[in-house]
């Protein structure tokens, strides 16, 4: 395993984990907003800001890791 492969895997693991957790938490609070009505302490803007930004950043990290891993595979096939 190369450093590039390890770094790509780490980016994918961390990005995927944060995306799942922040996305799940955002969906939970959106469910509260939908099913409890407008008299709750949460609104869509708060959920989108607090949950959406970490989700977007972690999704980008995951995609960068995936791109690094695929570029590593392309380099390996070109060398043979």
C-alpha cells in the first residue's frame, strides 16, 4: 500500500463517516420539523446550515479520496 492509497482510503473513510452521521442527524431534525409542526425549536434554515455544511464538506472529502484512488488505479494499469 502506498501513501497515496492510504491517504485516499482515509479521506473516503472519514468523509463517508461524517457524511452519514451529519446527514442522519439532519434527517432526524427535519423529521421532527415535518411531524411536529412549526411550534418546535428547529426550522429548515437551521438544519440546512448546521447539518448541510458538514455534509457537503465531508461529501467533497469522500469524492476527493475516491478520485485519488481511481487515479492510483489508472497509474497502475498504465505502468503494466
